């Protein structure tokens, strides 16, 4: 059985049920699991571990690539399994436990988690649980639809559990490029010069003796939950494309642009979707997630090559992709998230980064994570890796949320994920502000006039004018800086 | 004349006075000047340009390495010469003009300025003005006590003016290592594997035809203004050294640690000075500035090698250094600030970064630039380059300023330069908080108990407890978050 998927005969003896494998875990362990924005996550162990936690005292530190699918994060959180969770999540029940202070959530730049582990700034991984398509003759784990942090988890963990997912076609083999930087000191440059370079092996190396269990599963990734483009996201896309066209006209970019990164979520997907009607061609992507829009662009022929750490698609596209991997093989690569997001590589390639803000302020500081400044939405994800090191760092957002009761352009953001230094351009459905080379006071005028919703514009102008009377590089009236957020907390609307 | 310093005879015809050279500038030009934290700045052109601006309409965009000495920034600001200034300054009169909104100051990560120029995100440099020790036979400019952005300014500028400073000894030749990354796409890895690698040439390449003027000067760099260690800075140093010793004991670091970076200012200098009494040996530095303390450690033999972009010393040390360059030659290198601060190199080497905060909040977000959240002090400098990419990012501060009227540990910083993600450790004279792997609520307890001044501790505890009742990953009461800053603004004291 499973000859094609478990190519070392001895390993087949390690097949067991998820319940049996779950018994390998002990209270207080640190666990590294595959899974990145719902792709390539483990399908069986999360439920089996949650079940154990319901029966007995079992609390774990769970480290993943990014968010998990299949309600796994919620299931594990509700069972009380998760003492600590890093570096990203996007689950409603886990989010509640985090904001209630029951789960300690460590929000991290996605390129940094394994660096922190490798440098012993975090406790070591006891068990790695990795979804795989196959285990090769020479002890290689072939990941499925994401790579995430799996290669480093396997390298560092005392024990490895494989979830062999029969639903994932063997054709995925060869899509991955596994390169792991060495410990320091003594590290050498990452030899990546182009988005389509292959610099590592096709599988994750593992000493078979460390494989403690193989659990066979058969289920699909959860579909992505992005909404279709609407008038506003189309307007945002329009502004971004007009801006990039201007850069091409001015000779600062060629029609192939530079490698694109697009963040998670509906708006970033819509911007990329908008490129279908753009004059750009010969495009490349160097991103962390590929959403539906990336495949639309691969299909249209505008996108030559896409590099990422995971593929997160709608249900229909996911099915088609798994059936037609061959069609994309030569134009696709999946890498460890440390490499897809690595400052060294991003700075070298010169990325155009498009990420989504919950809100930004009149000076261009961005909050992507904390609703109301306090409550975690998802996490910073890779947005910091890309924004800091990009050639152009673009943040997009609708100008209002909650049917206009919240302005996403505010006097001061109550939580900063990206400082003004790392934000070159902001855009809403109303327009785009090109902030390059501008001082804070100049940024404010542009942001207010181009990006804020007209309902909120006059009050922003007033705030800025009054603040300027007090002087400063970045004028503010601290006693009023969060008055809009306070208004919303009390009256459920930021409108005066 | 100047045979030893101007080694192409034709070039000697280009010698002129500073006043003559100043006539090459036209209103609205973008000018790149050498100078990094007072070292290697131009001594004559700033005054000559200021003089012209007093007589006629002349406004420039001035881009430097970092801050200038000799009151040049103040002189130029007061003369109305500076329309725009980037990426850093540390001058009282310029600071005032910036905070009054008269000079547009663009505060930048020091590794990024030339990247922004190279990528055409900023207007091109019209004239570069570079202090030099000599011009070589084959058209190389030998910089003096800093490299800063000079190499890229020369590469990009239409015209180059050299300030040949006779006070700077020829023995400085050979100390510099000039490497400039190529434009994108097509850039290759920076081949730096160790702090003492030399990867470029000893001089800045220039086509002599682009040299428009040579101005001969004869004056020293301004001395650094750091204060000697006091009880508090010594206590801070003690906590940092104890922490690092703990890392060595735990086997996470060797006694050679990892390459050290220490920020500008009195406190960072004191921490490094404290290493003189530490058990560490075989140390290296990969920093942007070398202050007195670095030379003390070179002299004591504890520091094997120091790499930086500038050397900024007290008056006595400056003199000795210039007389005894030979003594240090094999253990010192000066690089472009893009390379001393480059994310690629920093991440590869794994730096221990020690920078100074004006204030930090209970969650570990750091303000290094904006007094009261609004008024620029100096600028972010290289602190972001190092903090983001370090193996260990340490921020130090005295727990109070202005004789206790200001707490440097606050509920929320009113300006964020470094987010909690980029801050591993904070320390004041009271103690050190090791924040690695901790969630915000855990960070708060440690920061309050270990770092805050006892006079402010109870109120911080109260704020945190009350905020937690409202929930959230990062609990806050926005209406009170800046109440301490408001109190100070109104009553000149944060004390209740
Ligand atoms: C910011 C982020 C949450 C936006 O996601 P999105 O799907 O594009 O955006 P939406 O407009 O659907 O907003 C999501 C939710 O935030 C709410 N929201 C938007 N702006 C808000 C604001 N200023 N204040 C409060 N809530 C806001 C929306 O109402 C919506 O709420 P709902 O889920 O209750 O309907 C998402 O991009 C994210 O998590 N980013 C951080 C990580 C990241 O950038 N990774 C990039 C590299 S992959
Ligand atoms: C933050 C910084 C100003 C501290 O400098 P320093 O010389 O070590 O520190 P000092 O304690 O002497 O403080 C400098 C001034 O800030 C004031 N200050 C300190 N904390 C303050 C606070 N929380 N609020 C207001 N003012 C404060 C001090 O009173 C002092 O004022 P004075 O000049 O009127 O006496 C300096 O390190 C800096 O500019 N950093 C940003 C750039 C950087 O980090 N570069 C690092 C790579 S080189």
C-alpha cells in the first residue's frame, strides 16, 4: 500500500491513526505544523489533539507557517489546547481567545519565525507535523500546497509526524524549491538572482529515524474566503494601475514592472485581478501567497512566472489547479516563507508590494492588525517583510468600513504596524497618494485630499490645521488624536 | 602643489575657492554632501552656500550621509538655503526650522536613501560635494573619516565638487572599502561573509571630467558631544552585559558574541564602554558609527575588528586617531552606509544591535525620534535597519528624563519608530526586560516591573490592569493612552 507515496518500505510500518499519533505529544511541548493561509495544513492531527485536550491537561505552543484551514485553529483554541500561538492566524474563535487574553499570541514577521528558532530566541520545536504528498526513496518529504516553515520545523524537531494526504496529487512533486539558510555565524548569501531561480532541492530532507508517525488523510484545503471585486475594490485597482502606468511612462519602470507581491485578502486580490485589463506584460510575482488572481494572470499570459510560499484558491480553482498542475509547472515555484519573504532577496529583486491596511493615518502610518488599536484581527503576516524592503510599498484600503461608520483614514492610527518610512503609496477608492520623497506635513495634505472619504475630509483638514499650530515634524493634538476611535467605541460611529 | 593629494596633474587646474565653487549651484537643485554623524563632512561649501543664500534666492534639497558637524546644518538652515533635507540631522537650529515647518525634513532609514535615488523614487542628484583625502592617479576619490552616501552621490551626480582637506592625513587611504550595489533588475548578492571582508575598491570611482571643482580646506571634524558615563548609564551597561553573559552561559552565544552595533549618543557609547570590564573577548563590530568606546575596546584588545561607515570621536581621540591610523589599519574598515546598514548583510551576519530610545511603551514599541510625539529630535537614523534585521535587538534608555518629570516608559508611545516585533530586549538603569517569545500582555508586566522608574510604576500597573478589562491583544484605553504626555504639555511634569 502507498508504494508510490511512501517510497521507503520500512516507513510504511509507521502508519498509524491520528489518535495514536496524538499520543506522542506531552503537555507543554512546542509544535511546528505545516499550513500557510489555509494551504497545505494538517488535516487530522489538529482535531485529534483537540480531542485529547478535551479529555486531559494538554497545552501546547503551536507554531505554523501562517493561518490554518479546516477550522483547525478554532477547534484547537476551543478545546483549550493552545497556550501559545505564533506567528499568524485568521480564525474567529481563536481570535476571540487571543483578545480575551486566554491564548498568548505572538505576532511575527513571517520571515522571522524560523530565524528566531534557529537563533534559540524561542524554545526548540519538539514535534513537527507536516502535510506531505509523498516521502521519497532518499528520505525527502514532498510538501503539498504550501511550504511555509515546514523545512525548518523538520530540521529542528526531535520528532516528525507526516500527514500523507492522498487528495493531493503526486504531480505537485517538483513544484517546491527547498532552501534553508545555515545557522550564524558562517552563513553565505542566498543565491537567488531571479524570481524563477531554483536554489534548493525538491523535497524536505529528513533522517527517516526521526519520523515518528505517518497518518494518512484524504481531504482538500479549505477554500479561500475572498469576496469578488466590487465597485470600490475596482476603483482602488484602477488607481494603482494608473499610478504604475505613470511610472512606466516616466521611464522609471518597464511594462514588465518589477516582481509583484500582493497581500492576502479581498482588496489585494482585486488589485491583481485588475491587472488583467492593464497594458502590462511579461509580469512576474515574488509573493508569499498566490490567490485566484495570480492564476487568472498566468492563464491570460500576462504573468510569466510566480514564486510564493503557498497557493490559496477558491474551491473551483483549487480543484482545477490540482488536476492541471502540469499546465503551470514551468511557471510556478513554492518556497519556504523565510525565502519568499527574505529581506535579502526582496531588497535585491526590488519588489512592488501591495498590502492591505485596516486604517492609515494622515502621515501614512499603517495599522494592519489591531481593530480599534487593541483587538487583533489576523496578524502582521509578511506585510512588514515586504513593505520594508520593497522598491515600492503600496498600501490599499477602502476609505470607510462598517457602512461608513468607520473612516479608514484617521488622524493617528492607534496601533502602528508600518511606519511612514515603509509606506510609499496609499490608495483608497477615492484616489491615490504618492508619498515618495515627501515630509509628513506634505504627506498629510495629499492623503486627506486624495484618499479620505468626503464625509471625513473636512474634519481631517481641521485636525491637521489645528495641529500644525502646535508645530512639529509630525503635528498632532494628542488629546484629540484618538477622538474618532473613542467616538466609535461609545456611539458606534466615527462621524461627528 | 598638492602633488601627493591630486595625482592627476590636469585636475589641479580645477582648484578654486569655496565661493567660486558655490556659484555652480542653481536654485532648486538636489545636492548630495558627504558627512556622517559629524565625520567627513564638507568644511567649506556649506558656509559658502549659506552666504549665497543670504544674498539671493537659493534653495536646495540637501541629502547627506547623516548629520553634519561645524554647525553647517544650522548655518545653512538659518540662511534659508534648505528647502528639503534628508535623511538625518542633529542640529539645534535646523531642528527648530524643521519643527516650525520651514524645512521639509524627510526622515529615512539610512540604508535606503541611495536605494531611493537609484530607483528614481527621489529626484536625481545634481551636484555631489565630497570631502576627500586625495584624488588618485586613476580617478579615485579617497574619502576621509566617513563614507556615508558619498560613493552613490558621486556615481549619480551630474557634477562633483571635491573638498580636499589637508588636515586629514594620507594615512587614511586604504581604510575604506567602496562597494555599490547595481541597479535592479539584475543585482547580485553582496559578497560580504564576515565583518572584515573587503569587497570593493579603496576609493570612489569618478570620471575626472565630471569633477567641476576642487576646494582645498584644512580643518578638523567637529568633536562628538557625548557625555561621560554616569551612574545610570553604567547601570544600564551592567544590565546589558549581565544579559549577554546569561546568553553565553546558556550556550546561545559564544564569548565572542556576534558582531555588535551600537547607536549614536551617550547611552549606547556607555554600554559599549562597559564591555571593557566584561568577560567577552574576540569581539567584532558591524556598526554605522564608531564612537570613543569602540577605540577603547580596540585598545584593550577585546575588539578584534570594527566595521562602520564613520568615525566620530571626542576631540582628544580624534587627534590621536589621525596620528596613529597605522595602529588601527588592519582592524578597521569604513564602508558606504548602504552596506554598513544593509538588511542583506545584517541578517546574514546576525548582529547584536544596541540602540537608544527616547521612550518606549509597556508593550515594547519604541519612539526614538519625536519628542512629545510631534517634535523631531534627530531622526530614525540606522536604528530601523539594525533593529529589524538583528539577531538581538536591544533598546536602552534612562527611565526618566528632565530630572524625573518625564517617564521614558509610558502607556503608549505617541510616535512609533520600532514596533514591538523589532524589539527583543529593553533596559533602563532599573533593569532589563527580555521580551523574546512573549505576547504583548506578558511584555507589559515585565517592562513595568523591570524597567519603569518606581515613581511611575504603580500608575502603569493601574493603566495596564484597567486596560486589560477592555480586552484585546494589546490592551489600551485610548482616551488615557497619552494622558501622561498631555499632563507634561500642560504642567511640565508627567507625575500625577
Ligand atoms: C487588513 C486585512 C484584515 C484586510 O483584509 P480584507 O479581506 O482585504 O479586507 P476587508 O475590507 O474585508 O476587511 C476585513 C474586516 O476588517 C474590517 N475593517 C476594515 N477596516 C477597518 C477599520 N479601519 N477598523 C475596524 N475594522 C475594519 C472590515 O469591516 C471587515 O470586517 P468583517 O470581517 O467584520 O466584515 C488583511 O489584509 C490582513 O490581515 N492584513 C495583515 C496581514 C498582511 O498584510 N499580510 C500580507 C502579506 S500576506
Ligand atoms: C534617542 C537619542 C536622541 C538619545 O540620545 P542620547 O544622547 O543617548 O540620550 P540623552 O539621554 O542625552 O537624551 C537626549 C535628549 O533627549 C531628552 N529625552 C530623553 N528622553 C526623553 C523623553 N522620553 N521625552 C522627551 N525628551 C527626552 C533628554 O532629556 C535629552 O535632552 P537635552 O538634549 O535637552 O538634554 C539618540 O540616540 C537618537 O537620536 N537616536 C535615533 C537615531 C538612532 O538610534 N541611530 C542609531 C543608529 S546610529
